[in-house]
């Protein structure tokens, strides 16, 4: 990782901080959803059982949305075009954006998790630092997903249109509402190819069963593999003239 990567990351962070809409979406939107969940589910045990899967879903959803919109803006405003003609590799640019946007994905994660932990007072098992590390991995996956799919959108509305195609199916097939084992065989098979399935499974193992990161190596491996593949694909979508 070269110094150019960190220069790109720093510039991305400054761009996001200057945008009040993005800051509101990063901090207040997930907090609002967490508050609604707390008011909607009055039974503490039920809330504690469903909180891990809600966290994983919200991290993926908001990480995808913010990254997709932010990266699209860079394309449409010509910023990405200028970076492409600079002495930077495509991977420097993509990883720089990943690091810059990941910071805000992590902030979102901390806001939601802190509210559920200290305000809603949910019960959990396992080590707090391991839970946060795994949540960060889900955030990385969300940023990579948003970066890749932003290449196929021409405006912010089209980014939102990707949600029913990319995020909603994962929500229904990841075990959030119905355990994967109770889904029809075909849907169980499809769920094996969705990153949120492994995000929900892993975070539930950590928070509800008290397992460690070593016990969920498969879930971590799948999420890391998804992130790497999406990172490479995102770098391949970068091209001069992408702002048009």
C-alpha cells in the first residue's frame, strides 16, 4: 500500500465531512432505525436475540448506500477522472476510497452498536473487541459492494434502485426473519452465495453463543474473499471518461 493510497483516502474523508447530507445519513439515519427497533420490540430477550442480525443488516445497508452515492458523486463531478490521469494506479484509487469511506462505515457501526448496548441495554456474550472487529469486516464488505455497483449507476436514484436487487434479497435470505435451514432448498442454496448470510451467522455466533473469531473462520474467510473480489472488480470498472 503506497502513500498515494492514503492521500486519496484523506481527500475522500474531507469530501464526506464537508457534505452535511452524508454526515446526517451516517450518524442520524442508523440511530433512528435503532431507536425504532428498540421501541417496536419491548421484550428485552427478544430484542437481544434479534439485535445481532439487525446490526449486520444495517451495517451492510447503510455502508452500501453511502459508499455508492459518494463514489458516484466522484464520477459525475469529474473528480475520479482527474485521479485517473494522475500518476496513480487503479488499485491506489480504489483502496484509497475504501479506506476513506470505511472510516464512516465504522462510525455508523459504533453509533448503532453503542445505542443498542448502552441505551437499549441488550444482552450479549463474547468479547466486545471481537464483535467490533467482525462488524468492521461487514463494513468493509459493504463499502466494496457499494464501490462496485456505483459503476453501473448514472445518478443517485439509480443507486437507490440497486437496493431491491442487491440488499433486499440478502435480508430475506440471510436468516434475519426466517432461519436459513427453514427456507426452501433452492433459496438455501442461493443464500450460500450472499455475504450477509455469513455476516448474520458470524455475528450471531459471537454475540449470542459467545464464540470467538477463531470459531467463525469460515464466515470471516467468505467475507474477506467477497471483499477482495469486489475490490478487484471495482478497480477494473475504473476508466477514463467515467464521469459521463
